[in-house]
C-alpha cells in the first residue's frame, strides 16, 4: 500500500476516492519523569515510535477494508496526555490508484 503526505502520487492516477481513514494508537504505559532527563526523552521517543507504527498499521487496515491501495494527504498528530501517555493519530484519504 502506498502511503504519502502529498495529495497525489507521482506517476500514478487516482481512480477513485474511497473516504477518510484514521489510525489511532495510545501507549499503554505511562512515561514517568525521573532525575535523568535524557532517559525520559529516550523513553518518550521510543514510545512515540512504537505507538506511531501501531497507528499506521491501523490506518492501513482501515484503508484495506475500503479496498484502497493507497492513502494520500496523511496528517500525523502526536499528543502527550495529562497522564503522560503518548497518543498518535494518523488521518488520510483512502484512494484506488491505477497500478
């Protein structure tokens, strides 16, 4: 599946727009701040990376349910909740492109 932040795919024609799809994931483990800021930032970075991959997988699964072979116009939002849980939301438009 082709994933892109742009609204078109170079050398591919969009045949059909199938709808908006999202993928949301939240870290199940709260990130606690200790005395070492470098350890906190490293843990935060690793957690966001893991959650982002889960959100993208969810996005692709939702697009596949619509029989899409690409998602264009992807926007990514990363939030740290008040309880220090990392949450990632990925939104885009599921499309069918000529291959």
